[in-house]
C-alpha cells in the first residue's frame, strides 16, 4: 500500500466482510453426529474431548472407514471453501479500491 492512508469508512465496511469469511466455513446442519458443532474446518474431535480436529467431518468419516460419508463431507468442505474465497475476494477488492484510488 506504500503508506497510503486507508479510508476509515471503507475499512470499517471491509471488516464485517472479513468476519463473514469465518461464518462461510460453517454449516447450518453441523457435523455428522454433532449438529451443534457447525464449523467445517475445525472442531473438537468426536472422541478427543476438547482436542481440536481439522476438517473434522472428513477426517472422522475416514477414521470410521465410511467412504460415503467422507465423500459427502468433502463436498461440504469444498463448498465452504468456495464461499469463503468469495467473501475474501470481496474484502480484497474493497481494500484494493482504498489503496489504489
């Protein structure tokens, strides 16, 4: 940005967009067997107490050797990543307009 001053109104507008990126990684249906955990990229493991598992739906389906569920979860995670990329691209475009008026 070369020392460019960011317009505070536009910066404030970009922050909620970035917060939506976190929400884009979750699902209303939640994780298999644990619908109260909605984040698709990290959550406490089903059998690990508070120990975090990354991509828990896919990982746990693979650990249980449930290929059908793993495929389903892979598609859900892929869709979440695409949603997140869209949100981040939107925030980047906003910030780019501020940095290069």
